[in-house]
């Protein structure tokens, strides 16, 4: 094990930030990298927008993100970062910065993990500026902040161990995306072919979730759903799974799928089938198709108007078509769930190994054996 040295950030990387404005978004063109593009150390473009070629020229006058750059947020979601991959044309959004590694001192993959390590996260917490509305990293001071790194050979070893976990998670993400795409295409086909239309309220009921304050939750494995998605866990099941959850207050009309039995709280509805021949999987896509987020009945506190929602009309597939659909998509839903759970386990292992490797408490060879067993 080589000796670790303390550097200043500016000794090992250049610091850049993006424009202090927001361009007009488009549905195609170069990617617009925003805070939503960062997902706990990984780049996630699923919620990212695009910009036109004209806007791209304007928004890259300061810097063009390159392969190997470390993307980070310097306002609001402090501490999150991601590695910029190759083959992507993109510009930085507001509140986004870049660390461009000096590769004779640090490799990009290791710099990402060093940034995410508890020691540097504590540096961010202790040196951030508390603003009136949001906290921020002072970019003028960031190059002077301390960061510990070993020699290049050990950096490569550590990055390979942790990177193997990220690679497996990335594979799972691709499998999940492909599964969802297939299910979406099958739904589109069966829905388009459906002859019958019916009011939503004759096919399902939207039942109210139940109040469950955080202080009353007990440690358990049952996912708790609010209007923004999973909001914790509990030891009691309210609704047997699989099932569909609909945002009622807050994130109006948001649609979530739970493969497991779950506990929806009082900011949500959950779906109860009235017609057993219509599978829950079909309703998951059908409800997304209905754009329920447009049915906001309360301007002060957003809320889904249940009566209006149940009065909307939807296409209902024939019984044999519904049966064919569910036989094809149900295994894909289960596959998606399995890969989701595996990725959560791998991410937890990565978060466990990261501080131990970065502090020197765990040797690389021991970590390699742990990762080999996991992947």
C-alpha cells in the first residue's frame, strides 16, 4: 500500500463552471446537463433535456464537457457528482461545475470516488456557504480545498474495484430500460387495437392511502409510498402487491409501480381493480397515458380531483388480448424488480467499501474478493 498525500484540489484538477442562465430547452440536440443529471455518483440522462445547436455554441463558450470530467453540483444538491462518459455532446447547466483531472497526478475514475468519499463530503459540509435560499460551494475557494490521494497505481486498483460495482449497476440499468421499452411497446399495440372504451371508474377504483407520520413508522421491509415515490419503509402492509400508486397531493398524477406489497400514505391513491380481466400492469401504463397530472383541483396545495379522474375514458382491451399482454409483460416486470433490487444491494456495498478503501482500513485485494462474490 502506497503512501497517501494531501493535495489541494487545484493541484490535481482544473475547476470550471457553466453559464449562469438557462437556455431554451428542446427535445433533441446536444444534452443539457443539470442537477437532475446526477444520481449518486452516476450520470443519468433520463430526466435531462436538450438544447439546439445554436444554443450549444453559446452555452459552451466557457467550457465543453469532455470524457473523464467530473461533473458536480455547486448549489442545492451539494456532494453529488458523476463521471462524464465519452461519445456525448453536452453543455453545462446552471449550478453545475466540472473538475478536469490532471491525469499525470490523478485518474478520472479515482477522482470521482475521492469526491464522493466521506472525508471530502465532510470538507464540503464544513466549507460550504450558507445562502439565504440555498447552500453552495464557493468555486473561487474550491481549488484550495484539501483532498487525499495515493499514487497512480493504487488509484487504478481502487477505481477498478469500485468501478466493477458501477459497471454491474449500469448493466442492470440497461436491462431495466430495455424491459420497460418492450412493455411500453406492447401496451401501445394492445391499446391502439382496443375497440371498447369505458370510464376509468368502471374499470378501477382510486382508494385513499392512510396517514403514516414518520415518527410512527417502524423498521421493516415494506416500502412506504408518498406522492413523490418511495418515502421510507415500515413493518406493516396496507396493500398487497403488485400494485399501482397515484399521486394525490403534492406530485399530482404521478404513477408508481410496486412489485411488492406496500403502504401508500394519505397523499396518494392506490388502484383497486373492478374488472379482474384487466391486469394491473395494463392499468399502470393506461394511467400514465391519461395524463392525470393535468387534473389539479387546488391551486394552493396541488391535488388530484378524484371524481374527474374516474370520469375520464380509456381504451379497454379484449379479454384474450389482455391475457396475452400480461403473459408477456409480467416476467419483464419481475425481471426489472430483480435487477432493481440487485442494484440497490450493489450500491449499498459500494457505499460500504468506499470509505474503507479511501481511509486505508481495507486493502484492495480484500475488497476485490468481496466484489467478485457480489458481481
